């Protein structure tokens, strides 16, 4: 039974990894060739990849007997899953398939990062045995997914802005701008929820809800950047190119909070 | 004439200053500086010894770093000042916007209008609650073995550790640390319960956290066959005869299941006390004169004294904390989140409805 579950998880995960790569290629082809059948194929592939990845997550959760959201592998996998989910929702809502050209490679990179992590299932140390951790990470996945979508739309915006007429079937600037705003707003709400649930968990586990550790501090930095974005947009009418650049910068900050803090800052400390 | 002109001038200046302090350009400046301070505080290791910074960054840079308090950004006066200015900014802008929001709300009855106002209020209260917590929070640390009772720092409470249990899984990873505790106040009232990781015990306004554990050992000290002292020490602590303070036994490390690893180093094969050994050092007048491992119960003879380490026991470290401002922080966060939901999800919906109703939507 154990072996069967491990096998199912591994196969569905690897298949999802490959499917996302093919999806990325298909979307690229669609962006260049502008054929309707290519759009349908790419969308179908994305759904397939998403389905496979969902299977791998569900099977792992069942196997481990807990939410599979606790180590680098599990979180990276869920992070990619969250972006794919937000993408599928936004595509349905805004009929904006070219977005896949930018989102699918991001998803592939993140699931690729996951594939380099150990997939062994470990029992949780006591500090991680908390339902608040589950809430905390779920909020992060949705928030990061939304920021990822804003990032992809912003890239599309910037590319079309730089090379007019380059992307097929892409909504007008105003719509893009609105999608970026809606996605950032969603991400901001969930990043806030992520930080608050994380604080509650920290209070339960260690007795203080905010300790200025690098991860916390960088999520605050990310939060402040997006807060500045929202204000610039609302009050100073920042739209278009500037807003798009902000959305890209914000997402880089998200990625840094997620991967960079663990590797770079921890590394800085250990080399000194 | 001249006087009132000056007065007008002065109120004009005051008004300008107030407008600046409540305005968004000021917020942007503050937020960007705070952002940079946070980045610095996360990249530069915080709260190390001063010599660390001189070693790591050199004399000039290290000195500059310490002078600017970059070794402890988040508790520095200038960071506090920045937070204070942000609060001032939030207060002034909330006051100045309150009238407008209220008037608009009276006209339209759209609750979404309160969204950003509530967001700012929540944030303001959150910063204030956090700052209050920095001053009001108290922390006491106690460690001991099961059966011990000790005063809890300056709180006037007594803490008894009734039991301490580490539950292990089959692969010897730790499933949970659980301490049974009884807290007694000055009037003799008691609260008993368990504290385990992620499940603190609440008593008399404090939360008791199971923080960490280690091994302790009893030490009997004999002189000429006579017991002169019995002491309980944790790994990392000393003991010695009272008549000869120059002589001390240092309890270095405990191996519950002693063995050698593949490189020939001491190790513990499991966390269970199957084959217990203590690593100890004997110090005389401050210098190490011998270091060895001993089985519990075996005598260690030195300078006419005999030390016997016996009955190794797990001790637990309990941290008691209180932050009277934490509930206020939680309430502030709830206001902040409610504000965000109103700002993002109640308002656009109404805008849409307004548009569908065909009325000229008054955009911000
Ligand atoms: C990190 C700090 C801050 C956060 C997280 C924050 C959050 C927000 C949010 C979420 C909105 C609504 C945005 C939208 O609907 O798109 C908003 C709007 C606004 N904020 Fe802030 N804010 C912050 C600081 C400030 C400060 C210091 C000021 C003071 C000048 C300010 C003034 C405003 C104004 C005037 C609006 C527009 C209100 C409206 O038209 O509804 N904000 N803020």
C-alpha cells in the first residue's frame, strides 16, 4: 500500500512536471502562431497538468495523513498549484489565454524547483503539528498564486507595450490594468491573512507573535511594496507601464521571500 | 493689520505642515525608508555581540554599523521614530478623511466606503498594540526535573513541574514534549494542567510554554567516605564541594545510549537511556585537569574527594510569557482584514451595480 501510494504520487508528480513543460511550449506556440486550435490544446494541456498535480498532492496528503504543506517540496508543489489554479480562474473569467505564455513557464520553474527537493515523507516535529500552520500555508498559496497571475499579466502588458502587435488575442490595456489590480488586491488580502495566521501560530508555539526573523521581515517588505502599489494606483492614477513594473517587482520580492530568504540570507550568516 | 497678517501667515504654515504630515507623499517616503530598514535588518545579523560586527565587517564599517544601531534595527530609537511618524501620518489622514467618508456614506449607504478607512485604523491600532507589547510583555524562564517546585522570577507565582514526558515514535523522532504543571499564586490558589508544544497552559495571566529539554544528573560528593553534598546539575553546569571551591565537576554532555559513530566519535545510538554515560570535566583552580566519560554510579576520585554522578533525568525548560496587548493586536488585525474585504470586494460590486443602473458613477 505504502509503495503504491509513493508510486502514484511520484508518477503523477513527474507527469505534471512534464505536462507543464509541454503546456508552456504550447502556449508559446499559440502566442506566435495565433491559431485557435493551439489555444484549445494549450488550455487542455494546462488542465491536464493541473489535474495530475492535484492527484499528486491529494495522494501525498492521504499517504502522510496530514495536509501536505510542511516542507520545501510540499510547499513548492502547492505554490505552483496555487498559481495554476488562479490562472485557470482568471482565464475563464477574462478570456485571456496568452497569459499562459508567461504563467506556464513560471509554474514549470517552481514545480521544477520542487522536483529537486527530497520527496521523502517525514513525521512532523512538534512545533509543526498545528492546524494554524495549515491555514497559514493555504493563505500563502492563494496569495502567491494571485501575485503570480499579476506578474504574468504585467509581463504580457510590458511585452505588448514594447513590441506593439506582438501578442495575439490579448485584451486591451485597460482590461490588463484592471486584471493586474484585481489580482494584486486578492493577493494582498491573502498575504495579510497569511501573516496574521502565521502570527497566531507563532504565538501558540513560541509565545510571541512577531519576532522580526528574516522570513517575517521579508513578508512585511512584500506587503509594504504592494501597499505602495495600491496607493500609487488609487491616488496617483498609476496605471499602465509603471503599474506593470511594480507588479513584476512585487512578485520578485515574493519569490525572494520564499526561496531567497532560506538560501541567501541563511547562507550569508553561515559563511560569516 | 500687520499682526493678523502674520497670524494668517502662521496658520497658513501650520496648515501646510499638517497637510504635509497627513499627506500621501509623506507616507510614501516613510514606507520606503521603513522598507529599506527592514531589508537592512534582515540581511545584517541582529543582536550579536559587538565584537562580532568588528570581526565580520572591519573596524570602520563595524563601528558605523553599531553607531547607526544597524545591529538592532527593530529596537532602535530611529526605527521607533519612523513607526511613530507613520502612526501620526495615519492618524492625521484618518481624521481628515473621516468627514468625507461619513458624508459619502450618509448619501449612498455603501459600507464599502469604510474599507480603506478601517484598514488604516486597524493598521494604526496594530502598530500601537505591538509597540505596547514591547514594553508590557514579560517573560520568565524556569527549568527543572519532574517533582521540583520553584519561584517564577518576579511574578510571585510558584511553578511545580509535576511530570515531564517525551513521547517518541518508532523511528525515535519526537512526537511531543509534555510537561504536567501546577502553578500556585500568592493566595495559594492553584491551576494545574499540561503544557506541550503548540498547546501552552494558561494560568494567572501567564501562558506557560514547553520550550525545550535536556538531561540533568544528581551528583553526590564524598570526602573520606562521608557524603558532604548532593546537587542536581544540568548538562552545561558545574558543581563542587563547598569547602574547596577551587575544585569543580563540569557536566559536559549526556549520552543516553552511548556508542561510537563510524568516525569513532561519541554518539548516542537512540534517545533512550539504554546505555547511559556522562561526559564530564574536572577543573581545579580554573584549569581542566581531566576529562572522561563515566557510567552513572561510578565514583570519580580527585584531590581526596569522590564525585558520583547518578540517576540521570530529563529536565524541561518552561517559558512563561504574558503580553497584555496581544488581544488588542488580534482585534486590530481583525479590523484590518475586515477593512480590506470591504475595500476590495464590497466596493467594486457596488460600483458595478451603479454602472448597471446607468447612473454616472462618481469615481474616486
Ligand atoms: C502600510 C501602510 C498602509 C496600508 C497597508 C494601507 C492600505 C490601504 C488600502 C488597502 C487601501 C485601499 C486601496 C484600494 O482600494 O485599492 C488604501 C487606500 C488609501 N490609503 Fe492607505 N494604507 C497604508 C498607509 C496609508 C497612509 C500612511 C496613508 C496616509 C496618507 C494612506 C492613505 C490612503 C488613502 C487616502 C487611500 C484612498 C482611500 C479611498 O479612496 O478609498 N494609506 N490604503
